[in-house]
């Protein structure tokens, strides 16, 4: 009897922990960190269907691999896809998810960048 209760409690605890792990993993997939980059169209590649980048909302015809900087100015090389060539020299804010990579990009003005990031671009 006592062993049966302990076993049920153990199963319940394991189920709750499993749910928490799965929920946390899903949240990590949607949360993002901002990185900032400047478009350099000399670094663009045309994406083929077997390139590993999937966009279920449409095609990702172009791949950019560019240096990007977080708010503190730390550099990271980031690859992301677009459906069109972007404006040369434009500054982008990339939302980067740990599990999914770049989930969103938005063009921003130079003045919107933090001082540390502006220093990295040296405009």
C-alpha cells in the first residue's frame, strides 16, 4: 500500500517535471534576443531548395551571412533568409531565437542603435 502511494506520487512528479521541461523548451523557441546588422549585398547567396532554410509562409530565395551585434556590442555571425534582396547599407534588428534562429527582422535607423552597437559600425 505504502509503495503504491509512493509510486503514484513519483509518477505525478515526473509528469509535472516533464510538462515543465517541454513548456520551457517551447518558450525558448519563441523568445528572442536582438542583434543588429548592416546589409552587405556582396555577402548574399541564392538559396536552393535543399539549403536547409524552411519558410512555410513563402520562399526564402536569398541567404545573408553577416556579422551582427547584441546591445552590448558582442559580435556573432548570423545567417538568415529573405524573399528579396535588401537595401544595401540598411541597418536591421534581428530577433534571434535559441532554437529557431532568426524569427523576425526589421529595418531600423542608425540613431535607434545602442551606443555600443553604433561604435561597432563606426558610421
